[in-house]
């Protein structure tokens, strides 16, 4: 038996409509308006490891690894694993460095351009 851990080069959260429709917790979603310099909470299922050494892309996910282009450049400033009702979760906080509102390519994989 092994230890299941996922390594993520980005932070992928759901559309805020998932929270508004009662399907997800607010921390599992990207807020409708992100602001540079602000810190937000996130919540993901399972045990995940994120790079904490610099900027990485914030993506929107529809699930099943269907991902958007980067919505913002963020730095994860806090990350913790915990168990609730016998299920593992990862929660933390991320600082928004830059919000993207154009079609320019801002990242190549996890590297900011």
C-alpha cells in the first residue's frame, strides 16, 4: 500500500457559480473579482503538494483536468493537510500577484513569462 500524494504545478479552483449554486464551498472557487495584493483561502480534496518558492498560475477547472488559461499569477503562502470525516483535504492561502484580463500568454507550464 502506498501513500497517495498529488503534486500540482498550479492551483486549479472552480467557478464561483459552483458556490452560488450550493455545489461547493467558497474556498473551492475563484471569486468573481480577484485583486492584486489580496490574500484568499483555498480548499482542495486529497493530499496535494504545491511549489511554495515563487509564482504559479491560478486556473479555473471544470473537473476531470479540464483547465482554463491562467486567471492570475499567485504565490501560495500557506498550505496544510487535514482529515475531516475520514477524507483528506489540503487547505491554504494564496496571494494574488497579478490578475490577467487579456489573451496574452503569461506562463509556460508553471514558469511565469
